[in-house]
């Protein structure tokens, strides 16, 4: 039986580091920033790619696609829906909260070579991006 060794390229390591650093910034911000929204709202969260603020119930949070994600078009937006009950919308297939990154993906002709598919799931969020 052989030993499987995963070797990341420099670009993959840089991408992983970028996401890790963004997560740390998000966690610090979320821990330090006071809660200000009255009424019902979705809690601030990290969806494994981007940081989301407290969002009033019934609204769609929108932000630019992250500049630290390779192949993302920073001119586009990612969205995340806060339901009327103050919970983030859950994707029916994954049963996890979900952010819509579909507009962030650059057409293959504009993208740098595909590094890897980013597909993340956690109890606090879900995001799914895929290069074309």
C-alpha cells in the first residue's frame, strides 16, 4: 500500500493562505464589533470564503466578490439571503446555509489556469464555486 502525498502548487498555497487570513480577519471583526441591529436578523458569519455582516430579516446581503479568491471577478457581487425568521437561507440539496457566488466566476478565457475547485461546507455557511 502506497502513501498518498498531496503537494500543493505555490498558487494553491497562496490561495489557501489568503482564505485563512480572511477568515481570521472576519473572526476578529465579528468578535469585536458590537451587535447593533434591532429586531430580527441573521447573525454575522463566515461562509468559508467571505465574511457576512448581521443582516435584517427578509433582506438579501450583497457584497463584491472577494479580491483574494483567484479567478473571481471583483466587479461582480455575491449574495446571501436572510429569511424572515432571522436564519440564513438553506440550500435544499446540501441542507446548509448558502451564498450565491455564481456571478463571481470569470469566463474560462479570462481566468488564470484552474487551481482547484473551491467547495466548502460548514455549520455556519455554505458556498460553492466552480470554474467553468
